[in-house]
């Protein structure tokens, strides 16, 4: 099983303002970027399952072919710096994404 963290050169999270977290995933090889993009594993549904959030909390999921990367922005459960916030900078939220299996779905009937 190949995990996203094994293929990405950069996989990080950070605040995108006080109410959102952005994930940047960048590759240094077009073949690995294409493998991830074409796997069908990078979806809003997959992000929702990883982070236990609703689909409307996924604000952006955008692939940038020219940069060999993609960006995901999600709504934070607690605004940055509020009581109960355990990651003010949003810098420790990428770990579940690293473990995402990017092996393609098995083809039906084959």
C-alpha cells in the first residue's frame, strides 16, 4: 500500500486565516504527481473521512498541474487562538493526510 506521504516532496498544513486550515501537497516528479491525481483517492469524501468533517467544511480542493501539486482548504472546528485550540498555527494537521492510501481503486469486473 502506497501512502501519500511516501510520494509527496512537501506535505504541510497551515492556517488560511483564523477559521480555515490549508494543506499543500507538492511533488518533485511529474510521474508521482500524475499517479496521485489519477488514483481517484484525492476527493472531498476522502478528506471528510480523514478529518471527520462534513463535505461543506471542505472549501477548496484544487489541483495545480503546472506546480505538480494540489491544495485543500477546510474549515477549522475552533478558530485559531480560541479557548480549546490545540494548534494555533494549524501546522500539525497534515498527519492524517500523509497516511492516505493512494493505490487506485480496483477496476470492476477485472
